[in-house]
């Protein structure tokens, strides 16, 4: 049996230790890859320059875009509803005023057909224009009728809407029935001409009967 040499034994011992360390490091590497042996290396860990996505909160970009689109659609729907509501209010406003004056308007027109001149009640009737924002854009005149006599009376009033040249474009009739002494009533005369027409209301006739 050959004799052993101290240098040779030392080399063998170093190789064994290196082999053992290599196996241990290999095992740690496999454990870091999940122990399957299929990975190419350990998974990268988040660093300060690469935030961990798991720490984020809120909606992802696609969900945010969807929510924004939904909010915009809702706003458009609300605006359309508001416009429809405004149009409906305008129609209701005109209809409600017409309902109040229609009762006396027809009677006023009939009464004035037989009146010569401008009538006997001009001093008891006043008139002022109404701002268009109060009448849904319509040209209108507020007619104030006051019974200045000592007995009950009815009134018929004719309002002419004239263009800048003084031509009568439209005539409307309003009235007040059975006013007690000192009582006042304020019917409204509306023009049905287009809103862009430049017209001015004028008190044409006023008759007490």
C-alpha cells in the first residue's frame, strides 16, 4: 500500500470542502427558485426605484378611463334633461298666462269692435314691457287696469305691436271683468311673432263698460 503524502492529503481535503460548499450553495439557489429546478435564477425583488405593485391602491388606468367616460355621459344626460325641462317650463308659462287672460280677452275684442276712437278708459290703463328672461323669450307687455270709478266695471284693452316704422304687425286683446272700485288687475299681452322681430307694444284702445 503506497505511503500517503501530507501534501496530497491536504489537496484532497480542500477539494472535499469546496465540493461541499458548492452543493450547499446550489441547494440555496434552488430553494430561492422555488425548489423546482426550472427557473433560470432568483426572482428580482422590488427596489426603491421600482415600487412593489402590490402596494398600489385605487383603480387601474382602464377602470379610471371607464369611470371618467361614465361621468361625462351622465353630465351630458343631465344637461339634456335641464334643457328639456326649461323648454317645458316655457310652454307651461305661456299656457298658464293664456289661461288667465283668455276668459276676458275674447270679450274685450268683441267690445272694442264697436268703439269709435281710442275708448273712454285710457287714463285707467297703464302698460310696461316685461323682460324677456321672465317670459321665456317672448315679447310681452304687462297691462295694468285700475278701476278709478265708484262702481263696478269691466274693461277691454287693445295692444298693437308695431315695427320700427310704426306699422302694426300684430294686435292682441286683454281685459278685466267686474272690477270693484279701486281694484286693479294686470293681464299680459303676448306677441306671437318670432323672438328676433323688433316690435314695440302700444296702447291702442281702452274701453270701460
